[in-house]
C-alpha cells in the first residue's frame, strides 16, 4: 500500500488555508510546507486552477520524491489523519455506557494506525491549528482530542455535507473541550431536579407496589436536562414547547417538568372513576398535559405533552403537526418560537418505520417545523429483547443520518454531561433549524413494567444493574467531593420533596373522582362536546350567490401575463362555462367553492396528501404550473377579501406519518379545515394505526376533539383490488356514540355543504368521506349554483322521481352505486322501484329514514344494495344499526379481496349485483 495514501483522508480545509497563506506570503509557511507547495505548483502548472485543494492532497499522496515531501511533512499529514480519525470515529471509543462494556471497534485510535509512534509524542505539530489551537505536541493533541471526543459525550457529525455546519460543530465542541462548566447554582439546580426524579420513583415504588408506571430509573438525568432545556430555550425566545414521548418516564416528566398535580397522579393510581361522563379515559402513562410555566428569569412559556397510545412512535408525527399548527397560527414564518421535543425508546426508534417517515418530513415545505430535538431514553433493551436482536445498525439513532443530523451519545450517569449535550442540541437547532439527536445511554432498573421479571432474559445485565448507584447519588457524591454541597443540603432536598408527596397522597385519597386536565384548552376555548343527537342537527352552511361568484371569478381566470399548457387553459375555461353559462357545477367546482367560501369567512384551509395539488384523478388543479418556468400559481391564495389562508401540499409517499401530522395539526388549530386525502382510498390502510388509535377514539380516551377530514376515493370501476375500496366497513366498525362522521355523498352541492358544516359547527368531529373517482366527470353528477347558495347538508335523499304509491321495492344505497341502479332502472323501465340515498352513514339518520319509509305505503320489498362484496361495504353496519325493515341484500358475493383484477370479471359481478336489485328471486 502507498505510504502516502493516508493523505486522501486528510482535512482539506487545512490544505486550503495553508495553501492560501503560501500564495499570499511563501515565507510565512513552515519550510517543509513551502517546499511541498513549490513542487505542487510545478507539477500542476499545466492543469489550471480548478480543484486545487483536492489536487494538493492527490499530489502529496502520489508523490514519492523525498525531496518534495519531507519526513516532517509526512508526519504533519499523519497528524491530520489522526485528528480526522477522532472526529469521524471517536464516538466508538467513548465512556458512554454506564452498565456494559462497549463493543470492540476496529481499527482503534492508536497512533500506530496513523503512521505515528511514541517517538513523535513530544514533537510539536502545526496540524493542531485545524482544531483552532496553537501548534503543540502530539501528546497534547491526543489529550485534547480524547477529552472532546472520547469521554462521556460521543459525537457523530462528520457525515454532514455542509462545511459551515461542520465548522460550527467543531468550534462548539472545542469550547471548553466539550466539557460542561456550570456555576454552583446550576449544579445545585441539577441536583435538585435529579433528587425530584429519583424520589418520585422511589415514592411510587413503595406506595403502589407492583403497579405499572414504566419508571424512569436509570434515565433520571433527563429531568434536569429537560428543565435546563426549557430554561435556556425560553431565554432564546422560544415561547411554546410541544413534546411527545412513550411510556417510560412520562409520569416523572408530568410531575417534575410539567408540574402536574401529584394528587391527580395518585388518583389515577388508585383507579378512581373520572369526573366527566363524556369519555372513558386512558391509562395514566398515556395521558398528556398542557401547562403554563414561568422560568427562573420570569419568562412565561407554554408547554404541551401530547397524549398517545401504546403504539409508541406514532406521537412523533402528531407533535410535528401540533408544532406546525402553532407556528402557522401564532408565529407565521418564524419556526423559532415553537420547539418540538420527541422522546423515544431505543428499541422503538430503531424498530418503528414511522420514524423514517417523520425524519423525511423534516425539511419539506408542508411539514417542516424548524428542527426537532430527539432524545432517546436508551435502556439498551426493548421489553425483553437485547439490543443485538433489536437492530442491525450500530446505533439506535442511525436514522438521524438520513437527514445528516448530528447525534450526541451521552452517559446517563453523568448528569452534567447530559445537560451539556442538551444545551448543544438546543444551540444547534436554533442556529440551523434542523433536527438533532441525543442518545441517552442508561438502563432500566426493573422489567418492561414494574411487575415484570427482567432476570428471565437478562440475568447478567440485571446483576450489574442491581449493584449500580442511581444518577442522583453519583452526582451527589461528586458535589460533596467538590464542596459544592454538604450532606445536610442533600438530606433537606429529599425530605422536603417526599414530605410534599405524602401530603398530596393523603389529600388525593380524600377525593372520590380523578380529575383529567384538558389538553390545549386555550386552543379549544368556545368549542363544546356534543352527543350524536347534536351531531344530527342541521347547521347553516348557506353562502350567498354574490360570494360564490367572487370565488368563481378567481378560480376561473388564469393570470393573463403567464403562459400555461393548453390542457390547463381548457380546464379553467370549462370551470367558467360551468358557473357562468350552463349552471352545472361538478365535484371539483364544489371543492373550490367550499374552500373559497370558508377562506372568505376567515377560516384557514390546509390540504395534504400524495399528489393533492393536482389531484390523483387530475380534477382538482388547486395549484397550476406556468409552462416555461414551472412557477406555481395557487388561484385560491389570490382571493381578495379572504382573511383565511389556503395551503395545499403534495406529501411525501407516506400515509402513516402524514396522517399523524395532519391529525396533530387539526388538534392544535380547530379553525383550520384540515384535510388529508389518500391517493386511493385503499391506501389509507397504511395509516390504520392513526385511524384506530387516534382519530376514532381520541375524544373518548383523552377528551380531545379533532376536526380532521379524510378524503378517501372509493368506487368500483374495474381497477382491481387496490384501487376500488376504501374499506368502508372498517370505518363503520369503529363508529360508536359521538366519535366521528362518516359520509358518502352523491352530489357536488352536498359535498360543498358537508365541508362547510365541518367548520360551522360549535364542535369538532373527525370526518371520513368516501369520495368519487369516475363520478368526478360524470355529467349526471352536477349541481346548480343555487343548490350551493341555499340549503344545508342532506343526510339522506329520498327518491323524488317516482310515484310513491306505485313503489313495491324500496332500495337503500350509498355513493356511486346509486347512479348505476338508477341507470339500470331506466333501462328496465321499473317505476315500482324507488332508490333512497344515505349520504351520511354515521351518525345514521334513523329518524329521517323512518320518515322516508312511511312515505311508501305499498312497499314490501326492502333492499340494501351495494357494489362492495357482501362481507365488506356498509351491509353489516346497516344490519346492526337499522332494524326497522327486513333487508334483502343485493351485492357481490363475499370475497377475500375487495375486487377482481380482471376488468371483465369485475363488470360481470357488478352486473349480477344490479340484477339482484330488481329481481328478488336472485337473492343469495
């Protein structure tokens, strides 16, 4: 191997600075370097000036003429390689694991691996200058590097591609040699928060023996670190914090960071009923909280810990949405004022794919939040799974490299190092608006929960943990040795805190009910919680023709000074014809008019999802592109007199994280119509956890209203199993009491009123809408301007085309199948068949349906008709929820897949279902 090949890895910035110095004043450069550059210039004289720095390295690496490259110069390059080695790989040789030996990494940082020897230790090297210190001996350089990179904080950052970011990090690490320097008061504060963390866990462990609490023991140093983070961030101008975390340590964080009443926590442990009837509640380690705090310097801040289910990392997406909503609402164009903090478990951050999706959102226009501080409470074990079985990557935080985010690995036993790392993370986030990760290496004192036995699966590890001191006692001994505190001070801290807990425990046991504090109650001021009865009441969604005309003039006219492709020009021209000439408005016009009318009334609109700007089916075109420049034009954003803001974003190819984000957005901003659209309704199953664990039951579990709208394209047009069904049956199975709306509209005007109703109520409920595909351009699916301007959302449509006295067969259906049935009825000339449309499936308008049935005195054949297979669609839901009549089913047979992949077979099956509507003898 070429003995100069190490130069290829040397720090090119050093070459550049030294070469620039040589060009300006050759005599100012050390003689061996001067000799080297003279040879370089001669060798490169015929190659021009491009890529000089890289050429220097390559020249030095390939030049074996000792007259040009002296031994001293070779050693300088070797030292540069050593420095680069510490910066790139020093994190592999840190003292960051408090209970385990580190895995052996090779090659090591021994100087012999860099072409250096003990004989060089007392030699002074200029290469030290790249660390912004004066030339010094190799021994001093090694000590400096070891102090920065190989103690209780290991830093990964050399993969970052922006030199200015790398330079900032290196300067930051060089300050105090990456070692914490705290005042006496700061040290006492750290000890105080550590004492709170440890004492809280000890108290619960003795008072509630064996109860699950997912204790923080082994990671208590996160408490003083979070406390310091909030204090310092407030000084930097942060006004709100949004935090998400899984179970471990949540109760401790709620009590000692958020200031949640320990009386309420004890009430939850005692299993008391709730003080409200409207919701069923959740286990104590799932609950969230919003609180206002005042820092030690008098800064008022708002802090939020989002509630979340046991589906671990889902809340990461939700808090990003909450953060963005707060930023958009309170601090437009200023991401610095609201700070998201995501606390992970080590097994979860490595194992849950949603983390990758969230990280990929971090710099996207529609989803960025100005950088998140990610903190991993690293227990080194997930439930019973050792880390070697939990991931293939070296670190659990390796997902950070996707966005070139720095990672700090910290020994959780060293409280000062943890606080120091948190300060670094905050400074980085505020400087660059990007994510940063802290890997807090600790342990888990007990099993996955306090009733578990960890020695079943980790007997050796738990022998070590059983003898290991907690972080408070370790830090207390350090401060005692330094003379910062005495034993009296420490005993006083513990006695005072425990005494307070005893008082609150006694007070709690005098209460009969558990009080649940609302989450983000300021954002939800003025909104009421309602029953399904209230949900069925009519809401005024009218909007004057004059106002609709103003909106139409905007969406029907392209800027005259810009050139668009002919198809866009025709599409916009067709819009104008619809509104101003034929008075037959289609689905896309219904959407635009709904959004525009809401914007005029001061509501914001946010739409996101895959390809939503144009629309999967090329119907929406909310954003159009200028032909030559691809400049984006959003017509609704130019609506004069509109006080609301219109935002629409094509999302990354994600359902799970994006829907979680939009759910969080709607949770923090109830006056924004927040819409997530699936590319096809079938694809929503990629976000099923968000639907099951948040959207359908968030109000019931956590008392949180949410007005998120899901648009799910649904309809059987022979496009196969993955492009037909939005799995209507799954959403209907989730419906109960007052949890959400489910609708399947058949007219543009009804869709218009449905979207407007979502904002015009005094409450918020999630809304699931099965939207059309082929009907988007069906000439039968149109409404008049007057139907938009007047009326309200219709939960049902009776059949007004028949003589009700002549009707024998009364058909009930929903969505697209209505048009198929009525077309077949016309072909068959069956005037004895009436078709009733159910536009809202939940809450089911039972009283309206009763009234409709009463209008058909001679009907004796009642049909539920659907294009979905028997075991899918709304059939089972209708059987459970509507027993006024005995149904006859007209549908496809039961199938495993939602639809056939053969267009011919799909059409044949649908034709069979249609025949069943009109021939009771075909009933299966």
